[in-house]
C-alpha cells in the first residue's frame, strides 16, 4: 500500500512539473487565456509549522484559495480577504496551493510540517 502512495506522489509531481514548465515557456498562450502569475506574490513561511501561512501580493485584492493534496483531492477552498490563511487542520505533508486574484492565477507548492 505504501508503494502505491509513493507511485501516485511521483506521478502527480512529474505531471505538476511538466505542466508548470510548459506554462512558463509558452507566455503567448498564457496571455491569451488570462492565466498569468500574480504580480508580487509572496507566500511565507514555507514550510509551515505554526498552522498559519501569509499570502500577499502587490495589489492585495480578495483571493480565492484552493489547496489540494498530492492525490489531487481538494482539502481547502476559501476566499481570503486579508493575508493570513489558517491551515491548522492540515496534516503534515506536501500540498498544491492554487491562488486566484482577479483574472490572474498562480500555483505553488506548500509544505506543512
């Protein structure tokens, strides 16, 4: 059973890496779909060990936050009005953080200890 989770983690990681490198190398396609990086995006601390992560951007608009586990299951979906996101209910592990601010979006890896 443990090998099965490791195999799934490797598949998801490789898929995420290939998709993110494709998006970074094809700026023209991203601009047509209005999917670009959020200007001035900072996420700290990462890794998280206190149950709170701070997400800020240049404009600090309302953000739609989604967090997925490595198997692709959505574990958190919320609207963030400030900078502080409480994630104390997440188990230690690696997660994928999807942030949407206005017409822009970004995806980052989040490590919880």
